[in-house]
C-alpha cells in the first residue's frame, strides 16, 4: 500500500528547520555571553547540535524527502548561520 504525500511532512520539515536555527542562535548567544569557546559546555552543546542536525536530516530522508530538498535546506541553514555569525562579530 502506497502512502500519499501530504503537505504535513513539509510543515514538519519547516518546523524542524526553525528549531535548528533557534538552537544555533542560542549557541551563538552562549558564545557571546561566556566569551570563551574553550569551555566543556560549549563543546557539549556544539556536539549535541551536530548530532541533532544529523538525526533530523536522517529522519527527513527516511520520510521520503529528496536529497535535493535536504541539501537546499542545509545550504540555507549554513548561509544564515554564517551571516548571523558575521553580524555578531
């Protein structure tokens, strides 16, 4: 039995993207607040962020999202993080 694709999976993808962006923004705020990226808390947060992003992309691929959509989304995330990181510093 074939499942019909609905717009709900794209809505969840957008919500996950916003969540990743907010988490990355919180990580940048942490860097500004602490001022030292050599703390164990920064490394744990950064590793957790990378694991979370990888897991969300894995779930999107398993859900049937095309690689093109996933790469576009990750490119937009990287570009927005670089832009915001540049504006902070």
